C-alpha cells in the first residue's frame, strides 16, 4: 500500500490572549492539517505547526514521500532527512527549546508518520495505540492548563474566560476549567509576573484545590538562584517544577537544591540532549511531544529510555486541534511509564476543530481512547474549509508572541533568566 498523494491545508483559529515569558498569544493560532492518500484509496490524518517556514518544509518534503509504502517508516524518515538536508528551523516564540537539524527533521517527519499510522490502523482494523504496543490505559488523564491572561485582545470584547492577572483570577480560571472538564491536576504557565507573585498564585491554588497535584512552568524565566528559592518556597506543594531556568547546565545547578523533581520540554528536546541531561542529573521528568520528537514510534522509544534511566514522563502541549489530541491520546495510552497527567490546550480552543464531534471527549479530566480504527477521528471537511479561509484572510503567517506583546508594550523583552 503506497502513498499516492498528500494534501497540506494550513488553518487558523481564534486563540485567547494567553500570557507567557515570550509575550502573549495572538488572536489567531496556526496549524497544518496533513492528509495522506494511498493507492488503495485509504487516507490518514496528521497535524503539525502552521508557521510559514514549517509549511514550506512540509511542501518540499511531500513529493519525496509519494510512492513510498505506508509501512516503510525508516524509508520515509530517510526521505524527509534527505530533503531537509542541513536545514534548521527555529520557532519565533522559543518556548520549546533551541532549534537543531535533528529537531527540524523530526518535526517535519512527525505529521506524515502519524497519518501513515492512521492508515495502517484503518487497513488492519486496529487503533493506533494497538500499533504502538497496545493500550495500558483506557483513558488518558490531562491537566487543567492555566494561564495568566488579559480579559480580551486589544479592541475586542471580553472573552468568556475573563482576565487572570492575580491569584484570585487564576483560582477562578481553575474552577472554570475543572467544573467544565473534571481535571484532576493543575498546571500554571508562569514566567509572566515576578516570582513571588507566582508563588502566591500557586499557594492560592493549593488552598483552593488541596487534593490536586500542582505544577508551574515559567519557561526558563528565572535564574538558577531564583529557581532554587522558589523551589524551596513550594516544598510539599508541587509535583514537579518545569523549566525554571535555561539550559541543561542551569537545570543541573537547581536540581540537587530543590525538594521536587525538575521537568522539561525546553532543555531536552532531541535524543542528543538525553545523555548530558542524565549525566548531570538535570531533570527528573521529561515532557515528550511527538510533534518535535519525530512522531509516535520514536516517542515510544524515548519513553523506554526514560524508564531505563529513571526519568518520569509527562506530555507537552502546544496550541492544537483534534487530530493532535487524538494522536497524543493514543501515544499516552500505549506508554506504560506515563507518570503524570498530560498537558492540553483543548479548552482554550472553545470547540473550534477540524474533526467531526463525538470521537474525542473529556470524562473526569481524561480522554477515553477512541474505539474506531486508526486515530479514531474523521475530518470535518466543512470545518477544514472554514479554518483554511481564516488562514487566507487573517494575515498571520507565523506565531510571534513577542512582536504581538510589543504592540501593547513596546519595551517588552522576552523573560529568559529575567528574574
């Protein structure tokens, strides 16, 4: 069964003004929907980033995959690597670590691999999780992903989430998400306010939700010294502290001085980063992300390495739609050593999607594994056309949180080791 054609559709959808160490989310989020069609008429779906430079790489690679067998994982990867050559993609927001050639190849390959696994599952009458070794859980827990945020984008009406710029606003946001989705753990995106203010917010969450695991992710906005101080102040409060400071060396300074494990999706983002991070004792939890770790199969290999070296496992999320949520759920369902609830941005998309409703739902904070073969989701072509029209009209071609923040605050600088 060979790849006959590939369709790439960039889409845009509304995104709230969520704050982070690099700035603030723009009104439009971008993704690319990948559809691979075989010579037997079966098709499969993948989803990836929508920035113009990434889209151009997808378009360059697609012809090299046509004619390959959908089962030929290694041949597909080699074709992507040969087409990319020595190219390196660096995202504009910097929230997923440094760019490299390996990471670029892995990110471009990932959606095609997911689409081929979707096809393979459909052809065999098996779920993608079955192809990854079989599910070890029937539903995947996700966390309530909290953000400091403005009440609305400049000049727009207040959104349904409202402002969250102090502990009271953060607690109110948590209640909104937990009441709607039943989440059983909480993550706060930090690096926005001075560290003492964010400590106060975490303590307010602890008081409001004493039974729920908590974590904070300042996206490397703190120095090692500040990270140690915050870690000690939150002793017994956090399940882990995510990316408090930049780089493996910085994390290695912090790790032995704080009482909780350090987690990352920034300083360890390719296989090459694992040996030094492990040798230096820099991390205790890895947040995988199949979108830039080379797809689902390679992510299961990373999970096995984490198990070997005693690293706990969670899953990173970027702004995404339902194809990615389905892929994340299949992966997490098939990884035995998943230790923590996964991240997801799904609540912030407020129902916008490119898949038909019904296959994906939250039950008590978890997404049950879809029952249909493959990823278990179907493309909503009307919705896809509408979100593609958004892309053509919105004028946004790459995510740039810093530039958007500077429209409101011209002096703003990204907060890397800022405090």
